[in-house]
C-alpha cells in the first residue's frame, strides 16, 4: 500500500540547475502517524509538468537506488 505520496507542494521550490529541494521526510504516513519499525520499499518518479522525465546524474548512492526504487529500514 502507498504510505505517503509527495507532491510539488510538499517539496517546495526546486533549485535551478540541480532540481534539489530542502524537503526532509519525518517518517510519518499520510495521516501524520509515525511508521512502524520495518523495511519499506519506495519509488521515486520525477517528471516535468509536460510529463518528460528529469535528467539524472550518477552519484555514490546509485548502488542503493535502482530504476527509481529504493529500500528504507526504520528501527527506533
């Protein structure tokens, strides 16, 4: 099930050139409740207003993030 979906309104303005944001997720679901301990899969879909995908750049984190999917472990 989808725990939370982020929109442009959540992210705020993106920096020109890098399209980075200062958004930091606080570990809560769409209702503001904290997620339980566990393993969560996430997917990132980033598109321009016309539906075209953003150009991406290689980083050291690429080994943990494949084809828009990643894994997050929450342990409190």
